[in-house]
C-alpha cells in the first residue's frame, strides 16, 4: 500500500517507531501472552521507555502532544502485533483524557507528567453489571462527607484496571437525577475501601486484564473529584468521542494483520498445482478484505484529524469510524481464517487469535448497536 501522503513527518516518525516496536518486541510474544493469559509486563515497560505512553499528553505536562492522529497511528501498529497489548496501552489515554478535558491545573500537574512518563498507567471505569449500554443507569454512589467523598458499589469490565495507578471512575451523587447525578473521580488503588475484584476469563485480548472493582466506603479526597458534581456523564461521553477512533484504529491494526497473513499464506499454499492466490475466488476475498481495511483506516484518520483541528462534537464521525472499523475487523479476520482453511482453525497460525480479538472491537467502547444509535440520532434527531 502506498504511503499516506497526508501524514506529517512527525506523525510518520511516531508511526514508524511504533511499527518497529510492534514487529520486533510485541509480535514475538503475542501468542504466548494470549495462550497463558499473562500480562506483557516487559513490553509495557518498553513502550514507556520509548516515550509511547505520553503521545496524547501536551508538551507542557511532559508529553509529545501527537493528538488523536498520533494515538490512532500507534494503536494500529501495536494492535497489528497484539490487540491485548494495544488495549492495555489505550487504557491510559482513555483513563487520562478526562483529566485533560475537565481537570484542574493542580490535577493535571499531579497526574499527567507521571502518565506521560509511563510511571503510572490509567484506566476508565464506567460500566457496571446493570449499566453497560445504558451507562447513565450506573448505581455506584458517592456521598460528600467533609473534605472527602465516600464511594460505595461495584464496577465491571475495566480494561487494565489491575495495573492502573489512577482510575477515572464514575459514580452518582444522586440516583434520582439519572445522567445529571453522575460525577467523575480520580481514584487511586491505595485509597481506603478500594479493591480490585475478579479478572474475567475472555475469548480474546487475553494479554489485557479486564477486572471488577469493589468500593466499600471508599474514601476519595474531594480534590480528586473531576469536574463538578453532575458533570460526569458529559465528561464520559466526550472522552469516548476522543477514544472511539482509537478503538477503530485498534480494529484496523488487527484487520491489517489478518490481511497480511492471508496474502502471505495464499501465495505460499498450493492446491491443484498452483498457489491458492491464483484462484479468482481467493483473489476476490483478498481484494474485499483490502478495501475494508483501507476504508476503515481512512474513516479513523478523518475523525482523528477533525479532533486535532479542534472540531466540536465529533460523535457522528467517531461512532462511524469505530463501528465501521470493528465490523471490518470481524469480517476480515473471519475471511482470513477461511483463506487459511483447516490450518486457520488451529492455534499454530495467528489468524484464529485475530478473529477472537476482533470480536471485542464490536463490543467495547460502546457496542456497535450503540454506535448505530448515536449515528442515527445525529441523522434524524431525537424522535
Ligand atoms: N458529548 C457531550 N455531551 C453528550 C454526549 C457527547 N458525546 N452524548 C450525550 N451527551 C449529553 C446529552 O447532550 C445530554 O445532556 P443534556 O441532558 O444536558 O441534554 C446527556 O449527555 C445525556 O445524554 P443522552 O440522553 O443521549 O443519554 P442516554 O442515557 O440516552 O445515553 C448513550 C446515550 C446510549 C449514547 C450512552 O449511554 C452510551 O454511549 N452508552 C454506551 C456506553 C459505553 O460506551 N460503554 C463502554 C464504555 S467503557 S470502555
């Protein structure tokens, strides 16, 4: 594929460094961490050493300020090698972006430099057992008591939550107010009353821990409230507008990896005295896969460039990019398994992992049904 002419030299340099790390350090251990469901500790440390944790952070707080495009480029490259590692990496911009959006100067100075350096990682905790797609229905409570808030409840499905030094966690100060009661807090795992709960056993992205949190009279200093009481839902949604393109980019990375593997295998594998790539049926599959990957990437880059130009209200383009890219990844990885035939169904080849990993892209950061709902609401309004 031809070079993407619209990238700046800086964006190309960031992408090329991420590509090198992904191919040399991450790809060789991806199958191991998938198989053993273990945390890629060394890889995460290396990403931090190479300055990859701070690309979304402004220079004033120690980052490289590469914006949504930088985040998308890096997410794609890491996901090409290991979608679980990309999820661990992406949890920090996801958990940290609310600080950029709504943090006080003091909060920014306290957390952003450490996040940029990779000294601590972040996570984002919105979901609960009864509040998945219906995020505003969350039940975890926060009650002000003097100079602190007391939080009670349980959160679910937090990516990289067990390894985060700060978690942007959403609770309600008044359940009767629905979305308008939701408030964001910066919770540290050492706060009294905070505990990490069970780690899910998952189909894919097994290098990424997905955990529950339990808050039992958890004490959060009032200075760790992010934004005003009741502003949390909007902070949560605006953050997702920023990070859904990153999820789309993760899906593009997995899809590109599946396409690369399928092309390589189709050229090598011989049946009926010729490489299977010589059959038009296989060629058409590969051509459709390539168009899906390319289209998804362009949608992701389009919304990333909108965000970086300071466009207001990118929900439509963010949801389109996330939804299209995730569906593309599911289709492309499924077809890659088909091109590999029986071999693709075994764990000797990576395409079955890509297919399992792609599935979560249609679910996390808002299911693709929720994305379609957001898109439709932008088209026809609220009826
Ligand atoms: N940016 C800013 N404000 C937003 C917003 C956005 N992208 N989306 C919604 N809001 C505001 C609305 O404008 C509304 O404000 P007002 O009451 O002042 O008008 C408020 O938030 C409530 O919005 P809405 O009524 O649309 O909320 P719903 O309860 O209907 O929920 C969906 C909206 C379904 C889109 C939301 O719950 C959602 O995204 N769910 C999926 C959650 C998710 O992605 N989970 C995974 C995340 S963890 S990785």
